[in-house]
C-alpha cells in the first residue's frame, strides 16, 4: 500500500487517472495540508504574529526570570527553615566521607535506608550531648548567680585579696571597692538594675524559644537524612547546574565550595574542641568549680577568631572576682594566650590546608559578618563565602601563568 501511494504520487497510471488512487492521494494531501496549517497556526499564534522560536533570547530571558521568581517565592515561604536546611547541608558536606565509610559496612539493599537513618541518629546524639551538658551547667550557674546577687545586695561585695597585692594602684582600688561595693547600701545602688523577679520571668519565657530551637533541630535532622539518602543525586545535579550556567569554571567552583566548607568546618571545630579541652584541664587544675562550663563556653568562643583569647580574659577576671589567687590566674592567662597563638597560627592552617586559604583579616570579617548576617550558621557560611571569593579571584580574575 505504501508502494502504491508512492507510485501514484510519482508516476500516474498510463490508462488514465484511477479514481480510487486519486481519492487516496487527495486524502493524504488534505491531511498533510491540515497538519501544515496547524503547525503554522501554532507558530504564528491567534494574533497572526510569529511566536518566539524555542531557542530565542527573549524566551530564555522569560524562562530565567520565571525560574528566579519561583526560587524567590520558595525561599520566602521557607524563610524560617532556611537556617535548618543550611545546617543540614553544612553537616552533610563535612561528614560525607565518614558517611560513605559507614554506609559501606551495611549490606544492600538495606543500606539505602538503614545507613542514612542510623548515621543521622549518630550525628544528632553527637550534637546533643555537649548542648545538654552546657544547658545543665548553665542552669546550675544561673542558680548560683541569683543567690550571689541576693547576698551582695544584703552584705555587699568583699574586697578580693589579690587587689591589695597589685603594685601602685592596689591601695586606691581597695579604698574605692570598700566605699562603693563593700557597703551594702552602695552595692545595692550598683545592683539596683538587677531585678530578680524579672530575671526569673525571662528565664521562664526562654522555654518557648527552646521549643522553637528544638523544632528547628528536628527539621535539620530530617533534612540531613534526605541529604544522606539522595546525596549522590544531589551532587550530580549541582555539578550539572554549575556546568550549565558557568561552564567548566562553574564545575570547578562547585568542587572548591565543597572543599572550602569541609576544610573550614573541620579546621574550626577540631581546633575549638582541642583548645577547649586543654584549657578546661587548666581550669580544673587551678580548682575552678565551673571548669566544665568554662570548657564548653571556651569551645563555643574558640570557633571565632581571637575567641579563645576573649574567653580566657573573661574567665580570668571572673576567677579573680571569685577570690582565686593572682598567681594561678596569671599562669592560666599566659597559658591561654599561648594556646591562642599556637591554635590560630599553626594548627588551624594545617587542618584547613589549601581548601580555604584565607588571610586572617578576611577570616575575621567572614566570621563576624557571617554571624551578624546569618546567625550561628554564619560561623561557617561567612568564611566559606570569603573562600569562594578568593577562589574566583585566583582562578577567574587573576589566574596564574602555567609557565611561571
């Protein structure tokens, strides 16, 4: 039949035109004409004007604007949960090598579900343990602080023994202390702004904020589970998107971002934990009753540039006020400063390596600006953004000469 149609269309019958063949060829021609007309109407539209071709620049701009609008709308809807998602991404990127080793220990096909569930639970426990310890220590310290303030308002603040031992200014400081803080009336004037009932009410209202943070923590763990489960697919899509938008430099930039996140988090957390543990032993060695709390707070402070030095200064002053001797506190202060120099200038660069080569000033601005802009997650996002900026500058704007 296909051959007959071809024959009729190509070479008419010698004895005349066959009516059936003509009808068939006319029907085929009519269908082809109708299809061509429909395609023409689709291209021109109802108004008769030609529509934009598929690869036209205007259509690409419209598609891009539509995609950006959808992304902005989704970000606006999920604004309250973006920090939780950011934490999940940062944790997943940092722990991904460990997760791959853990998943390899679980036989398939159970590993596709069991491995992300178990590893997410392990990460959650590791994150909760220091948090629960810090909250427990803070609760005990807050009770002691409230009792201490109440005693000060009744009996004044006794002069610490180390003040009289200070050269040159010791006698003047002792006299000022007795006139302003040792007298209960003067101490009450100094502490009149402290309202214990208001502090208690504020502590109670803190419970709602704790519940909100707990919900965000659960969302972080849930997002972390999905990132672990679908991490390979997500990484492939991210690389494909970077390659589509920016080409080969975009793919290299995405790889550098992952390396910068992993290096920054590993270096920051490891150095902070080591410094906190070591300085915690020093607190316990001089007999501080709050050595565990000081160690946990030191770990938190040490994640920022010069954070260890700031925490050592504050805790040294607090120990002096509590009546500890000047000599052990001075030794603690010197030891803390030495830890700051060693940790920030030698250990941190070795752990971070070439993944996030940042000058100290950019690291400081990245951490402080990141915390101010993004909150606690800015401790890691800020330096990563600065590291990506340095990567773009080194490889895109001012690349090295291969022959050099």
